[in-house]
């Protein structure tokens, strides 16, 4: 299953493209926000994974 960041990024790409096709600036902006949110979630998830791995590594 894809993580939340990937889903938000994909949703943002669709909204941005739809906004471009229809000339809807508001929809394009929503897409940009969704993409940024997805990217941020991915970075937070990556950082959490690194912390988790470091903690797990210290136990062995």
C-alpha cells in the first residue's frame, strides 16, 4: 500500500493537471498544496524511518 505522502503527491499532480486543462487557477493551487504536503509527509516519514533504524541498530 502506498503511503500518505505518495497519495497526496499523486492527487496534487491530478489536480494541477486538471486545473491547467480547465484554466481553474484555484484547482491548480490546490494541486500544488497537495503536492507540497505529500513531499513533506514523505520527508517526515523518511526521517522517522532513520530514527527507528538507528534505535533498532543500537539494540543489537
